[in-house]
C-alpha cells in the first residue's frame, strides 16, 4: 500500500491518503457505553449532571435543589431531580498480531501490510475526532504497548514501530490477550487484528477476558485469499511458518478437505464471538481496505 502524505506529521509507511480520502466522513462509534478520562461525545454508563437529559429520580435530603424539576413538582406535588447522561471520550486499544504467519502474501495483499494499514488507519480516524488510541503488538509475548493517547502523533508512532518489525515468531494469542487485559484499564473498545493461527478455544478464552472487563471487543480476522480458497494446482511445496514443517502434496487431492477445515474454523470463531457479544469481522486482503473498513464503520454507525 503506497504512502502518499496528506499531512507532514501523521502519515507514513502504512497510512494511505487514498484510503483516508474514502473514510474521512466516517466516525468510529462504540456499540456499548464506555468510560473515558475526558469529556467527549460518547455515552458513559454513569449518570450525572452533564449534557443530555436521561430521566428523573426522587429527591433525597442532601441533593442539590438546583436540579429539582419544578414542572414535575407543580403537577405531582413531589420533588424529583433531573438526571443527565454523562458523555465521555473513547479509548480504543488496537492489538496487532505480529507473528510469522502474518508474512504470507505479496505487496498490499500481504497479511502483515494489510493488518498494519488497518491498525494505523483506525488509529488516525479515532484520534482525529479527539478520542484516544493505545497500541500493542504481540506474537507469543507482548512486544510493544503504547499507552492511549489523543495526539495526532500516535498513528505515526504506531507506523514507525510496525515499520521496524519483521514478523518471525509463532503466536500464543490466548496467553497474550489474557496478559494484555489488566493493562487496559477503563472500559473502552478493544480491536484485535490477527490471522488467528492458533487454537480457537484459546483465542476465545483470551477475548472473553476483555468482555469480563466490559470492553466493546472487535476481532478483525485478516486472511489472504489463498488461505480462504486454496487455488493451487498440481504438486506444491508449502513452506512452514511458526514451527510448522515443510509439506509437499498434490493440491487437488487436499483442496476439498482443506476448505472444509477452514470453513469449520471460521464458523467456530464467528460463533464463539457471537456468544460473547464480540463483533467478528473477516478481512480478505484481496478486498481493498477502504471497502471493507467503510462497510464496517457504516454498520457501527
């Protein structure tokens, strides 16, 4: 994906001006209430005396009389306090799989390039609306953890870290996601970007740890078209990644069984996410990033 800077500070290796041009009118919206650390535009689970009217509760001694609804009193001769919904900023944590299997593919359709572009594009779209993004990279351990920031420099920091990394190790998603959870703090949004080449139950167990803390969780499952369709013919030698040995086989003989296994794996992941109220988004790297991401953002809006 070619970098064409539209801003001297923000853009870099993985942030594409063409992609941003298609997505600038979208705003990322959490599906659940979040707890930020600043006043913002997103609904908080706390009720207070803030911006938007939420309802009434009966007056109790000690309440500030300035918030008594006198119109209700004149009708009912009872004292009620007006309550308002607090509005807060969004804190989104973007967790990127940086393991060896993400190297599959070429050019813009390489899983690592596509996933890195997804991560930095999401960060840019979020911070430009004065919300915050944190960032983590992992394989079988946590490699990087950037605290959440509202700065427009955050996407550039992410871009630099991803540009310095070459995926080379295996993954252990279940363990790593569980280790990330206590670091994230306030109830926000967790975006996991991975090809999910790990045991599905371990992945889902790690995801459930975030849901235990009431985060709004999205799993972006990034796969190359080859991994979805197995288009190979004849005798093929497959190079192993993440410790898997090299395999030589007749592609036509194994195609049907391969597709069956992949379909079952996708089904287990998507159903497991659904049971935990986690949004599952399959990302095919042959589909332009702006197309898939626009569809996702429009659905959340």
